């Protein structure tokens, strides 16, 4: 067994995929949630949702396919790659 150190956290959200992008939207009060227009939401109690950018989703699926791993693991890998590129803006 190998030791593991968690050195930070990252996020993939409808607000963006980089810490700087998400932080900027939060500071400016920009919402990333909107009315659902891409599927039938009649079975849900809300008509609001957020979605991941299609280019980001393609990259996540590519990681999943290339590495032969599930989407959740590919999301984690993509998120970690973005984490190491992030420096909080002052």
C-alpha cells in the first residue's frame, strides 16, 4: 500500500472548471444555474440546473476512454489537473 497526501481540492461545476473562473463568477455574483432546456424535467420538483461546458465534457470522456476508467474517476483526474494549474487571484 502507498501513502497518499491530499494537497488541495478542485471543482468542476457549471460555474467553470478552474478555481479562478469559479472564484471570479462568485465575486461578481454571476449565476451558473438556469432553466432546463435540454431535457424533459417534468418528473423533477425544479426546472433549474447547471451543466458542464461541452468541451470540458468531451475531455472528461476522452480521459475515461483513454485510461479505460469510469466517468467519476475521469472527473477526478480532470479536476486534479486543474487544481495544479490554479493560483488564487488576490
